[in-house]
C-alpha cells in the first residue's frame, strides 16, 4: 500500500491496526512532512502580501525547500515500513544448518542497516526544514507566526522519533565503526536542530511581544 495516496482517516486506521507497520518511523516522517507543509503555507501567505515585499526572496527560497521535503518525506514513510518489514523477514529466515545461520545473520545485519538509514535520513531532512523555518520566524507573515511555532514543535518531535528508531536498530548492529559514525552524526544533527529551534522560539517571542 502507498501511504502517500490514502486519506488521513485511512492512515490513522492503518496505524491503529494490530500490525507493527505503519509505526513510529512512518509517523515521524509524516510529522516532519506536516511541519514542512505548515512552512509552505506560511511562505505562501507571506509572498505577495503588502508590507512583506522585501522578504519575498527569503520566502521563495524557503518554499522550495518545504515543497521538496514534503514530497520526499511522504515517500520516506513508505520506505520506513519496507525497512521494518525487511528486518522482520530476515529474522524469520531458516537457521537449521550452519550455512543457513550465516546467511540469516548476514541478512539481518543488512536489514538493520537499512532500518537505520531511513530514520537517519529523516533526521537530516528535519534539520533542512527547521533551518529554513528560521526565515519564516524572522520575516514571515506575523498573522501566521503560531503556525511557524507549530511547525517547529512537529520537527523536533520528528527528530526525536528518528533518534529513537536509529538507537533501537543500532543495538543489534555488529558494525562498531558504522554505529559510531551514525551516533556522532545524529548528535551533530540534534545540536543543529535544537539550536534552530531555540532561535525560532526566541524570535517568535520577540515578534509576539
């Protein structure tokens, strides 16, 4: 099933079913996509608005990011489901012989890397969106500033979901060098995301004063 083409109600019902997918990872991707969509809305409500002519370039630049990430993240939700299914399928492989055990172990390790790469990608995308969101906090239509704030909340939540999913799959991955690299990259992304979030909240506070 393509989770980009079903209704919101259908998506909610699929999440609620007695099935592990779609789960937190897919929900995280959609949360980030919603954050990007709110950013796109604020950009569109600023472009062409009287009194905001001088910042149209900033809004157009941000809008390009939001629209691209919205589309990408929708597909990433599907990839998250596929990655989880691959992990589950690899654990179900036969281990009756030594050869089968080795093949199963290799498949599990490969599947775990894929299951790490998807939320890792989500974290990177979240960073791209929230950095662009800073433009909106500074120069976006003041009447939509609460939507910028809502977007920032969604993006931080999406990052934390990504971090959780990376961590749970790293536990069983037998590649210390890769695990160290991913962990360090995630920590760097978190610093950037939270720095952007703090700046956004500070600017919103000042503009709302």
